[in-house]
C-alpha cells in the first residue's frame, strides 16, 4: 500500500512537470530555452497521460470513491511541491541587469537608511522543508497503519454464481471463546461494485448448509463493509470449509465453498492443537484400595 501511494505521488509529479514543459513560459524557465512546438505538444500529451495513469492506479486498487479522493490529495501535494521548487530551479533565465541610477544626494540633517536583512529566502526554505515533510510523515503513519483485511494479500478471491467476491478473516488471531467455551470468528466479505446492487442477502457458515433456513449467519453492514461473526463447530478440521450462500434480488440462490485452511490457517492449527491435547480421565478417589483380580 505504501508503494501505491508513493507511485501516485511520483507519477503526478512527473505529469505536472510535463505539463509545465508544454507551456512557453515554464519551459523556458526550466530548460533555459524555448523548445519546438512539436516537443511542447508531446509534453502536453505525456502530462495528461501520466495524470490519468495515477488516477487509474488509485481506482484499480482502492475503488472509485477512495481512489479518486486519494488521487486528489496527492495531486495537491505534487502541485504545491512544484510551486515551491520552480523558483529554486538553477536553469531559470538570467535577468538583464538594469543600469544603475545615480545616487541622490542626501538631504542635510536626514538620517542614513539602514540596510534591511533579507528574510524571504529563509522563509521559502522553511516552507519547502515543511512541504517536503508532509508526504514523509504521511507515509510513516501509513506504514504503521494496519492493512484492511480485504486488502491483504491473504484475502481469498472467488466467484459465487455471477458475482465475484473477496473473503478474509478480520484478524489472524485464534478464535475467541464466548459463553460455554464456544469458539467464534469474524469474517468480512466484499462483492464487486456492480454485483452488490444485485444481491438481496448473503450468509456464511462452516460446513455445507442443508437448506436456506440453515444457510448460516447473515452478513451485516452496508456495501463494501459486510461482516459477520460465526460459530465454529467443535468438530472443525483442516478439511472443513466455509460456505457462502448468496441470494439475488431475482430470488436465485448461489453457493461457493472456501477451504477454511486457505482463509484461517491459525484457526485450523488451533483446532488441531486442541484435539491433540490428551484429556485427563476422572481422578480416583483418595483412600480407595485396589483389589487384586482373582
């Protein structure tokens, strides 16, 4: 995810730089000369293509809503970075020196003017340093933020009927024991954007359901954030499977099977370890005397 943010920023910077080269004023400022019209046209096309590529990256990995918002944010950072960087570019055109005007004679009795120390340079460097620190701090914070379950590499991608989906456990921990030592596990499911509008309800459970009445626990939440807490049977093994039952708005029911070991390997190992523990038998009462068998 960090590489995605960095790629959008770098490609946006390159796109804005190409668009700057497409204009006469900025091209002469950056190159020290005015490029040919065909080169400026090529730079304009390349600049818009690079900005389109950075937008496509955000939408492809994060969807249209989050992707466009992320792209606009990095677009702003890239534009501000170039605004502060252009005045410091070393190949800017040399300004012709104006002829010095003869100094006026000081009026008698007037106090001599003291030279004022320039502060604009220090302020510009400070503003540039703060601007450069913004993406760095953001990337460090992003690195420390846990990845969303459905965006992790271990999320399962499958097909149920005509709809595609992604399934992932909310965390990699072992099941949580609730009342009467019942193991529970949380999962998240996301359908494609067009698929979600065609789905009436979705259910999830371990082992194949016998009918729609026993399809499992219904997934709750709005689109893109469907989640469910399901009970795991005591006889869960490495061969157990999660069954996703989806009912469309047309009344058709579709099912998909996902091996539990592919989605929750820590949960399967926990059940295996639990089964391997020797069960202690009932302790013999104290003071009991064993009689020899005859």
